[in-house]
C-alpha cells in the first residue's frame, strides 16, 4: 500500500488533484442521476457504489 497517498499529507492539494477530484465527483453524481432517471431502485444504486468502493479498497490493500 505504499502507493496510497493520504490527502492530509498532500495538503495543500495540487490543482491537478483538485480538478481530478471534481471531475470524479461530477461523473459519479451524473451516473447516479442517470440511474435514478432510468428507474433503478435506490438500494441497487447504493449497493453498486458500495461494491465498487469495497473492490477498490481491497485492491489498494492487496497491492
């Protein structure tokens, strides 16, 4: 896990990181909005997001 950066150690964050975080946040919000508009149940949306978060955490821990 040596390639994981804690944000508090990277403060102040560079402009590149701020732009990437904003873009990620917007993409997630847009995808959730599209899923809601398509009629997906909220529980399914939450479950999918939670599953991806767990998978990414597992990947960071095992690398």
